[in-house]
């Protein structure tokens, strides 16, 4: 079966990474347009670099949870594409494969002139340069920028027999709009303790990702539903 899994910050919550819009979410403490937009970066690159340096450093202290590992299991038996809005590396560290990072990756940087992408484990400052001598920026898709991976996500979703949405408020486009391209026959399952309203047939599994996804995956693999 072809399955696309669309993940958001909620799948990493039980690993210890804050979501954005829940109470105590990141956007309570930070102004999203200051730290996560191209205009914010142009205005104050040091502030934006610091915000992403902190997010990158945090990755050393967190680990994948049972939801990430369930996807590894699911991928052994089905043709699964993971479309994630997350910029952490927890899908990779759980040995998930076939991952599309819609919003970029914390562990990569990009040359602002050549657009070459590099592995980035250390902090980025205004003095961090690429081997070509140009400024390196976080490899993150900010508000106001194009989502280059969108077409790959559309291709995966439009060919899927089932889509599983996990831990996203579906507030941010174009990611949120991916649900709208599903035809009525595609099975849509949403795992979230506080799921977003969706105006098409949908099966809600109200609970956390680490609690509900392993149960759902076992049921799917053993019983076929
Ligand atoms: P949000 O913070 O908007 O939504 C998080 C979702 O996860 C909510 O629906 C929560 O109910 C749910 N949730 C919380 N804990 C959970 C758990 N343990 N298990 C399952 N679900 C849980 O995060 P996103 O939808 O991912 O983009 O946000 C989308 C984008 O907005 C991000 O990629 C980021 C942000 O601005 C950029 O910065 C470009």
C-alpha cells in the first residue's frame, strides 16, 4: 500500500521538543516574523542565527520516540513517504527513510550566493562562511520563501492510498493545503490530542503520537486496518 505520513511538531513533542502553537509553544516566546521569516533574517541575522543555533544544540539532548520508531516498522511492509514540516533529525535518527523536509533541516546550512547546501553541526554566526567565502545561513524555509520540496510532496500524496497526519495544527501553507488534494477515496487518519478540523471524511485518533501511532501501526500490519 502507498502511504504518505505528514508530520508536524507534535510528533517530536514527546521527545522533548516544543511545538509552535500549543500553550508554552515556541511562538509564545518568540515573534515568528522576527525569527522565522526572510524579512526577519534580513533585518537581524544574528537574532535568527541564535534562534536556530539553540534549536540545533537542543538536538543533542533529545531522542526519537515510539512514534518515529513505529514509522520505521511501517516502512518495512509498505511504500511509505514521510512529508515532514519538522526541521529536526528525529525521523532520520529512528532510521525512517524516504523523508521530504518541507521546511528544511537544522543540520544543514546554505550559501546565500551559490545556494550550495552543507552539513551543519556547529553554530552559525554572521562570520560563518562557505568554502566559496560567502555567508552561510540556516537551511530553513522561512515565511516569505518558496517551498522547493512541495512538488515531491504533492506527487507522494496524490498517489497515496492512505495519508496519516500526525501532530500538526495545519496552520501553515502550503503544507496544510496538501490535505485538500486528496481524492475522496483516499483514507485519511489524523493522530493528535487536539486535532485540527478537516472538511472531508477523516478518522481521528485523539491521543499523543507516541501512544497512538504504535497501536495504529500494529493494527494495520496485523489486521489490515
Ligand atoms: P503546531 O505547533 O502549529 O501544531 C502542533 C500540533 O501538534 C497541534 O495540533 C497539537 O495538538 C499537536 N500535538 C501536541 N502534542 C502532541 C503529541 N504529543 N502527539 C501528537 N500531536 C501533538 O506545529 P506545526 O503544525 O508543525 O514552520 O507547525 C507548522 C509550522 O509552523 C512549522 O513547521 C514551523 C511553524 O512556524 C516554520 O517555522 C517555517
